[in-house]
């Protein structure tokens, strides 16, 4: 009986979902205020989990449409680092298994750094295959950031160990790849495959920028990731660019000595 269980025991059972239907009914009928408060908290948690599940299913619509046609090698592609003044642009391509589920998966920019790092490992472990493409700042200056982002994406696809049957790409077209594809605006919020790729790309790039920070700490790359924060711009003005800056980007080119 629920009355014979302490509130702490019931809390543990709810946290670990280790209760029977009969025990749940007993919890509901338990008149202790502490138990009723636990139930309210637990029901809110279930509601949140259900919302996240529905969001995930909504973001899986494009993948499901292909699964239903017998196409399971679906790669999502996204990049990170088009806007910063320094560092590389990094792209990722990722093929997820049909039964993949990751609660809370979303556009990498909407997640905390801890969430991204956790999801990064879980996506890498679960993926059928994934690839990372990196284009450095010198190549960005040579061919422009748009072409560099496309090049990074193509490199990421070439790193896949399984040839994809279809590509979902975040707001970009890779016309010279002989693979059917769909460009999705805000794709990292509309496709689980692109969302997974966005996390792989961003975490990879952020870690690279933290390594660069060790060489050039004065620019604050460890926290600004190469974006033009006030500290970054002040250092650029006083010291000029470092070897990782994109010299064709304003205002970097204005501070070349």
C-alpha cells in the first residue's frame, strides 16, 4: 500500500518509473500533501516529455516520408561558423538510424553548451555514419564564405562511410553532388538529421576555437568563438589580426597593419 511507503520511497519510484498501475492508483489516492505534490511535479514532467516527443516527431516528418519509400540512408547536413571573424567553417553530415530518438534534440543554438556536448556524444554513438568537413580561414579568404561553407559540406558528405540516398541540407544546395536533395530553410528546426548535424558541426568548431584560444587568448576565442564581441574588436584594433582571422571580412581588413 502507498500509505506504507515513505514519501522518499514514492519519490524514488516516480523518478525511476518503477511502479505498477496499481501503485500509481494508490499514489493518487494517498492524501498526504507531500505525495500529492510529488504527483503534480511528476505529471508536469510527463507533460514536458510528451511535448518533446511530439516536437521530435514533427521534426521527423521529412525523414519518415523517405523511410516510407524504402530510403533509409538519409543524411542531414549543416554548418557552423559562417559569421565569425576568425576560425574555420565546419560542416557535418549525419545519417541516423530509423528508430533514433533523442529527447530535446533541436537547433544547436537553442541548446546549452552542456546539452550540446552530451548530445554530441550520443549522436556520434548512435549514428549509422557521420562526417566532418573543415575549411580554414585562408581558404575562406580565397573563395569567399559561401563557397567555403559549400565546400565544407561536400567534404563532410565525402567522409560518410555509407553513401546517402538523399540529402537534407540547411538552407543550401549542393548541385554538383549527384544525390537527390532538399534544401530546408531553418532546417535545424525542421529535420532531426539536420539538427543532429548542426550539433556535430558546432561542437567540433567550438572545440577548435578553444584550442586556438590557447595560442591567442587575448582575442577571447574561447568564449566568443571568433564572433565580433567588444573585447575581440578592441584587441583587433590594438594588435591587429592573428593567423586565424579572416582577412577579407570587415572589420578585420580595416585593422590590418
